[in-house]
C-alpha cells in the first residue's frame, strides 16, 4: 500500500484544461464530485491539487488515490480494512501531517464497501480536508446524505461546456464583432464533437465515434449490469440506445417498452422504469418533467430525455444529419444544468392549448417560474416563427413572466409582444423576447 501511495506522490500533476466548476467551501466539509465516466472528474481533482500547490501546499501533504485501480482486485481484506491500511500507510510516510493537516483526494470511492462510514470518521477524527469523486449519483449522494448529515456537498461535473472547449483550443471566450464567424464555426463543431475530453483529441471522426460508443458500453456494463447484478445485457443496451436516439424527445415508460417489444425484447414497464433510473444515476441520460403545479399531472405526462453530451448523442444517432435541432436543444439543457449546480429544476412547459416551450426553470412546488427558453435552429421560415414565438408568448403570459428567450444557431433580434398579437392573453402583458445566437448565449 505504501508503494501505491509513493507512486502517486512522485507522479507529476498533468497539464490540464481548467474547468469552470468551483466549490469554495468553508469549514471541514467534504466535497463530492459526481458525473459520468470519462467526463473529467479525476482531472478536476488534479485541478484542485494544482490550486493548492500554487498556494504553497506541499505535494506530500496531498494524498490522491484511485479506487478503480485494477491492482486493488488482488487485495484480500475487506473494504474497511483497505481504507484503514491506506490511511495508516500515508501517515507512516508523513506523520507530521496527521497533526498539521492533509488533503485527501479519493477517486471512484463508491467502489469500496463501507467507504461512507470511513469518510465520516476521517472528517470527525482526523485533520483532513476530503475530496471525493464517483460515477453514481445515487450511491454517492445517498451515502453522503446518510452518513455526513450536512457535512458534505455533491457537485455535478458534466463533459466540457462550449466555453471550456474554447479554452482547451486556446480560443478566448470574449468575442468581438470582427471574429464572430470563429465562434459560429467553433459552436457548430461543439455540436458534432461534444465535450468528452479524450474524444475532443480525436481528429478522425470514425475514431471519435468508436470511442464515444465504447463509453456507452462501459456505462451499461459497469454502472448498470455489474452494479445492480442484472443479466439482461441486450435489453439494457437496447434501452440505452433507444433513449439516446430519442435525444430531445418526449418519452414514456409505455412507449419505450413498446419500442423494445418491436425489436423482440420483452421488458415490463416496471423493469424499463427501473433501468431508466439506473442509466440516469450513471449520468448517461437525464429526464426533464413537465412543469406543472399538480404532481399527478407531472406523473401522467411523458418526460423529455437528454443525453449527457451532444457528441455522444451524434455517435449513437440513427440519422445524424436530421437531429441538429435536438442536439442544440440538448446542449442548452446541459448548460442550464451547469449554471445551476446545486438546484437543477429544469422542466418543459405546455401552454393551455398544449403548445410546447422547451425549458422553464424554477420551482413548481412554490409556483415560482424564473425563466422561459425556446430553442430553434432558425426562425426564418414563417410557419416555424409563428409556432415558436407564439408558444413562448403564450407561456410568458400564463406564467406571468415579462421576458423570454429564443436560442437559435445564428440569428439575433428582439421581438416585442405588441408585434405578436398575444400581449393581453392571460390578463398580463408579456413584454419582449430576446432572440440570441447559441454561441453568444453559451458565453454569457
């Protein structure tokens, strides 16, 4: 065990692209970073170590340990024994830091049985600042809530945002009117390549596609089949494919079950619902419910499904050239999640005459809508413009919001309520809609 500790102590920190996710917490609180495999959680831990090193903290005072290391498979003891041996091995090597304080970075710790009780004991009895990462929202968040009781916060890390992909490519995130085309092209490429760090390194589209498809295989195998002891590998993978190919669309358990049955896969609605929850727990997909004040109304209406990354959605798409609008909508959804790391109440909305608005953020339980967003590749066609603008104006009036936003691929303008003829609907006047190009909105 001491050899593994020394190995990581002697390994230099890699060069990295800084992530925007920040978690400056005061006091002895544990930080949990959760997200899909290969999304950059390990590198975010390294970023925190780099920040500490620049602030003058000695490298020996920081312990990084990856519990997904294949060499641990030969360990004969229990999970608790492994963790205790790691702790004592580190302090035998650096005994003074037991008194002066140390920083522990534990990667994929949910793989070890008994980790939560051990981590709680660490922050209660040792002078340690603890950083955790894991690929399961349920396992990590549930254990944290049970054992830490307010002593930890979980932060979701998604693949690179558009701003972070620009940073990785060395493109400044403060555009000027003269270089607008640079950002339009970069955003078009973002919708194709996505934000998984290793996939972004691949210039060959076929290699990138194969790599992203392998991520799906890894999630299905390790985060669903193995974690929950399931045996229906074909059924689980087909359901995952079905969800990804419905990216940006409405889905229901019945509809998914019927689609699987059409491929000769018999899966009960209860099983479909349970596996969907497992796939969301592994961060492969997310579900956005209907925004409604009635819980019963929310339950009986379908949800919209979004893949964790536009590049992954494209890699699994049956018709890549036809889903640009869905991937643009998906990218907006993911950006909304990033901007609200601790409160992600993101829903879709149906007006009184069942016209759809893509996103409403806010708390329906408290009847506090905050923001309405419609996503559309282009408003140039008259029919499209009337549909998208009309639905948004109606929603603004019904939810008593004065302003709304339409995110397009390239277009920018301002639409006043008076020009639409819907200003008085619902007894309150909506005022204006801001139409903004996606690349610009993503950099706000």
